[in-house]
C-alpha cells in the first residue's frame, strides 16, 4: 500500500482551521434556492473553465459558460469538447455513489473519469486505458519537463496501491482535505494515461472531498486557485520530488488554496444569507435583493441605523437619488423603516 510522507506544519494547521470555520458557516447559512443554485452554477462554471484552461484550453470564462448552457461559440473543436467533457466529469463525481455503506472507490471509477474527460479527444481505445509507453510531464505554459512518471509497467500496480490508500481504514485519521491533496498529487505523479491526467487528478481529489463530507454545498472551485498562477501550481507539484517525496510543501499549497477559496465564499454567503433570514420575516415570501440592498442591511445590522450623510461612505461615487431608490423596496416590504422626515432621519431594521 502507498504511505504518504509529510509533516503537519503550523501553516497546514492554520489553513485547516480556516477551512473548518468557513465550512461551518457555509454549510449552515440560510439561503434562498435562487442563491443556492446561483452559487453552485458559478462554482461549476469556474471549475470547468479553469480546470481546462490550465491545460491550455483557449476558451475564456464567458465562452465556457456559453458552452455549458448549450450555446455556440467560435473556438477550437478540441477546446469546446474539453469543456463539455469536464462538465460531465463534474456531474459524475457529484452523483457518485459508493457501492456499500462503507467508503469505497474502485479502480474502475478512475478509468470512467478518464473516459469521460477525454471522450472524442483521444481514440476510443485509449480512453480509460493505462498508457503503455514512457512519457514526460511538461508545464503547458513553459514546455519545461516537470517530472518523469514511472515506467508504464508500474502504472497498474501503483494505481491499485493508491486505491488501497483511499479505502484503507488505517488512513482514516488523515484529514479529508489532506487526503484529497495526497490523491491529487499521486495521480499526477503516476500519470496513468496518455492525456487528461491533470483533469482526472483534480476531479478525483474533489470526489474525495465530496465523499468525506466536504462537498461544502458544492460552492467552491479549487481549479480557479490552481489556474490563477499555474507556475505556482507546477512548482508545488514538483516540490515533492525535489524534497525526497515529502508532500509537506504541496499540502501547504493545496490547503491554502481551499482556505482562500472558502474564505471568499464565506464572505459572500454571510451577506447573502441575510436574505434567508428576511424570507422568514416575510412569512416565506421570496425577495431578491441587490448587492447594494444587502450592503445597506449589513450596515444597519452592524451600526444600528443608516442616515443620509453615511450614503457617500457606504457607496462612494453613487448619487443620493440612486441610494434612495434602493431603499424604497426595503421600506415597501417592511424590512426597514424610517424614523424622522428630515435629512437627519434614520433607517432601522423592523
């Protein structure tokens, strides 16, 4: 069986602490179905776009979104196919079911992920089939050789060892986020297929998070973090081999990515979840608030009231008339009320 080598540094502990705190807030935030769907759709689009862009896909975010919505875009056939395939891979891991009550991932799941990822890109007999030749892994941006994976003859056994690690009860004390990062790296290192290994590695590591209870409402996209600075991503992967197969630096990078991503989502959710509380106040009546209206409510909740003279502080470069128009629906729906009639009037929560 595969036994990863790493140490729990203060940085990893700090990142895990942030992840756990964000997870708690996100998982328990009251959100209207509109926002729930919006967050998931946005995360899926970001995952698909950045998960393929880092591999050299030339479609931009809006083009990828259009492809996902069934629209037509001008682009290379391969790029369009990669986006559609990665969307299907994300669907596969979202709907993945273990075969028993015990956590278990079979080797076949890795092959199916690959088949989905490279469908209509590689010849059919290469989809889901382990490579039979020696390959090198190159940075898609610089074309530098990142590392040399094991010889083809070792691939099958090393994948079996990885699957055994995933399902081992002996490894249950490894935190799910660390387990996900380990699986991500190890799949990239083994490089079992001729093409699509990076996409399979990222999808498989996300599957590990989902199965271990860290789907976090499927609001996050680690792919965006990796793609934001591809060189850091490749450097972090290469650090393992340079450090005698010690994964510590890679896991610091990996956990930091999830901590950053979840922190951003937590901030959005905390603001948007106000809408869920308002729904309850309005007797279940849904109301969609603008970003400015959410900011107004947040400000009033923090300070106790809002006055006209604070408009410029809250919304620099926005006219007073525009802000007054934002207040009207809040007043009409009984979310806030106005005390006083002069410029010194206060807006407070009902």
